[in-house]
C-alpha cells in the first residue's frame, strides 16, 4: 500500500507538505519554492523543508490525524 502524501500552497512561493512514514506516523513540512510548478516543487519541501508544529500540521492536514505525529 502506498504511503499517503499531500501538499497545499499557502502562497505562490510557499508550500506545506504532509508525508506518511513507514512506521504508521506522519509529519508536515513547510518551505519556500520558486513557484513555477508546485506539482514538482512539493517534493523538495518534503525532503528539505522545516517541520511544522503538530497543532498547525493537524489543522492543515486533518486527514492524517489518525496517525501518530512524528516529533
């Protein structure tokens, strides 16, 4: 079963990304992008973005609340 992932653009140059981990957990990250193609740029944020606090991550991605947030 593939792991879930989701992203949202907060601005043309700011993306937040939620990624499910292999241990049944998840985390969300935020990062600046060039704003040229979010369908590609979200991957860079998932790998190198700054981790969001649990409360903000759950607000932005309520569909992941059933998983443990990776601290």
